[in-house]
């Protein structure tokens, strides 16, 4: 193995360990409700799905979208998935959806998790984590709230509960009627 490969592998492992530590530090009890008054357009996301297709955030224009950044290596991410699924099921339709952005995992790992846990909302994979700076991802999980006009309205860093997710979805949907 070359020195560059060893350095890259070491840096990747260090980043993963730091991410896990931050994940563990974020519990639903410590996550405040976000300010939903954002006015900046959402950066474009166009990433592969676990099945090999491609999905773009712009394809979801006209819907309120929860963009959730997560990984199967992050315990709070896994704890929050059923709550996101419940929110998706409660509000799914023409005006609401969830787009989960998996960070740095193999499509087979992601597909297995989705199938085993009956996750039915859209998932894409940022296999190299290059999306992180565009959305200021510092911790996992992080959820961005994009309104039907494609505006980033706010975010929550850390695990989001079903109650909080449903309140935010209802508010953004009511504002976009």
C-alpha cells in the first residue's frame, strides 16, 4: 500500500469515528425546533439511487421535501428512520416526500437496510461524501426542510422525532397551499 493510500484510509477512518461520536452526542431530547424562515434556494442534489438510477432534488420541485442525511453506521440515524417513515406515510402524496441521502456507504448495504426496515421513501447515495459541504453537514443525522418552491427553510442537526417531523411537515404544507 502506498503512503497516499494509507493516509487516505486513515483519514477516512478518523472521519467515520468523529461522525459516530457526533451521532451519539445528538439525542432527540436535545434537538430544538428549527427556525423555518430560510430564504436561500436549496443546492441541487443529483445522486445515484441504491438500484443504480439517478434522482435529483429538482425533480421533486413542487413538493415539501425533508432531505435527511444519514448512514447505517450512525445509531441515531437508524433510530430516526421509523419516525421519518411514519411522517412520510402520514403526509405522502403529491405535496410531500422524504429524500434520504446516505453518506459514504455501498449501495448493497443501503439496499439491505431499506428492505429489512420497510423504508419506502426515496434514497440516494453520496458515496464519497462530496455533498456534505453544499449542505453544511457537520453531524449525522441532519435533516434539511425544503419548501415546494425549492427554498431551504431550515434544518435540524441530530435525531428528529416523529412528532417534530409531523409538526414541521404540517406547517410547511399549510404555507404552500
